[in-house]
């Protein structure tokens, strides 16, 4: 199953407030989040890594670890390096 990350995790890793994470998504500076049945945002870790690598933004090591933990992000990471 793909690894999902929460707004709180992205907030810590990217140095933004939780509202800042939501605003970054709405402005297109983060990929679109999936929504839980309760309408909470969740991002695919590999999608965030891919998006940040395309924009040239720094990618936090903790996010890379989460993206590769389930094997779904390996191809993305090898292409981005």
C-alpha cells in the first residue's frame, strides 16, 4: 500500500504551518492531496518527492525515507537524482 503523509508531517518537514501546507497545495506548490472520508488531506509520499524534485525544492530526508519505505517511490527517486 502506498505511503501517505499528513499535513502535520509536511508542515514539519517543509517548515510551513499546517495552513501554509494547505495554501501551498491550493496554489499548486504541492501536488493535489487525496481526501479521506472525513475530508482530511493526505499526500502520496512518492508524489510529493517527485513534485519537489521537479521544482528543484529541497527534499527532506524523512520524506525520502517515507517515499521509499513501501517501494513505490524508488523509480521516482532514481530518476530525480
